């Protein structure tokens, strides 16, 4: 799969050059996006600066409007000034092409505007130079490294694509993003999960109840796709027969990736946007628990690419909305995501001895515990009481249906 070159083209007579446009798109993978005025072209550039690889400018163009204007050099000068004033990391190369006889041998014009190309005569050289210039761009190279993922994310949402390109560009070319802050990109990864879930919902692969008025409930979407009971909306995908035999949409490894992105640093928010307390918790997690937080965000970005590609391929072969909706089953109240009866706050149910099995700290077969807390406080083999608990949405939920986030020792 060859990555397309996305180029803004400002020319008041672009319709007369359909052969040139077709050659660029069919033979050279250059998508020319035409505009007839300087104003419209620059507005498109500003609206999504990261989308564009280059700008192709006619020497004489309309400035603000096609009405009551004569195509002249003012529009070109304004466009060049606008492009040159872009921030360094958003610089976009521009190319000038003219068919105006009075400019073709005008040295003053070349001194003023730089190198330019003569329409028809220099088209092949223009195309060659456009491609070579863009190919040297680090951002375009990232798109070339990961063409399937970038195309998939772009079809999902343009912002999804650009967020991932930002992260991967930093990974491959760290000097391009000297102020890169991994924490700021964590919400964007959760946002990409949301866009995937909204897309799956269109085909009945996620029930409407997961798409709330206030936003998508990420936790319930992950549970539904993974074949778990959704304890809030009381629905599940297909049937549950046993702990190792139940219907699901995503395989285990995709489930693990989704919950890893969702629950990083034990931030168990069901929504895309984290509140101030959750952001502080995430910041603390990066500062105290992660040796190099960039590496963690880089790995999560690649995992989001894998999730997105897997879901798109699945959706492509499961587009019968009504058939998909028939797999949605009701779950009786009182069952949690692991198909266990929810218990009340009976003290006897919430008291036990801290044990460790296969590296996991737990109380019996019900509560999973935070390893760092147990190790720091020396509570292994101690009797404790669970004061606060949540549904365990990690891959260990079949072993331990609850996560005890607050425990107290009992003397």
C-alpha cells in the first residue's frame, strides 16, 4: 500500500487541467485538493495543518473571492506569507506553477517568489520535486512506515490519525517533538478507543446502551466485546456457559490490549476525559512507576493501531446490523462481569488473608489487590478487611471478580 501525498492546490482555473490532476492522482499518488481562492486554500490548511504534505500555488489567483476579483499576484504573496508564518514544526513546503506569459522569463518574479515551474513544460519536474520534498518529511515517513494503520485511523477519524502520527513521529524522530508530554496523549488514545466503539455501534456490534448521552461508556464497551456481563447496562454478547466457554467478539489478546489502554495506572474512568483527580493519579503513576513514560505511550499507540485494524477487519465481514443485534442478550440484575452473584457489604465476605499466587496478590478467589501497596506495607499473609472495591475489568477478572482498592489490616 503506497501512502498518498495530500496537496492543497490553489488555482482559479484548475478545472482546465483535469489531465494534470488525473496524472498526479493515478500515476504518482498525489491527491490534489483544489481551491479557487487564496483565502479558501489557507483556511483548509489551517483547519487541519497536519493533514497536508505540500501546497501548490498558481502564480496569479483570486485572493478573497471569485466574485468581482481579477486573478493577480496579491493572492500568491499572501499565501506565501501565511505559509512562512506557520510554526516551525508545522512548516509545509510550497511550489509555484504558472502559465502566465508575462511571468515565464521574469527575473524579478523569480527573485521575489523563488523557484517556479511552467505549466505543461515543467509538469514532470514539478511532480518529481513535490514527491522528493515530501518524502524527506519525517511526518510523511511515519505514514509510509505504518500505511495500513494510518489509513485505518484516518477513515475512523482524522484526529485519530494525527494523534498516532504525533506519537510515532516522536518515537522515530524525537527531535521533532522536543516538548512531547506522554500524559497529554493518554486521553487521545482513549478517544481513539471511543471512535472505534462508535463505529462498531453503527453495525450493531456494541449496543446503544453503551453509547450514553454524556459519552461512550468505555468500560461497558470493552466488557461487551470481550464477552463479559456488562454490570451497568445488564447486557452481554451471546451466551455464558462456563469460565472457559462463552461467546465473545474480540479474542483474548485484543481484550487485554483494550483494558490495558483503559486502565493504565489504575485509572478506571468509564469516560474518555479524565477528571482532575484522575489526571493527577496518572501523572503520579508516570513519575513514580514508569522508568521511561515515552516508551509506555509508544507501546500503547501501537496497541491502539492493532485494536483499530482488528476491529475494522471484523466489521468488514460482519455488517449485517440485525444479525449482530441478535447476539445481544439480557443479564439478570445481581450478576457481575464475571457471571458471579454480587455480594452486599457483609463484613464476613470482605475479610480474609492476603495471599500471593503466580505473582498476583489476592484475598481468596474474590479480591485482587494492588501489589505495590501490599509489598510496601508488608501485608502478605496478614488478615485484612476490604473497605473499597470495584468490579475487576482486567484480564484477571475470571479469577478475581473484584479489585480491592482500599483495605485495612485487622489486628
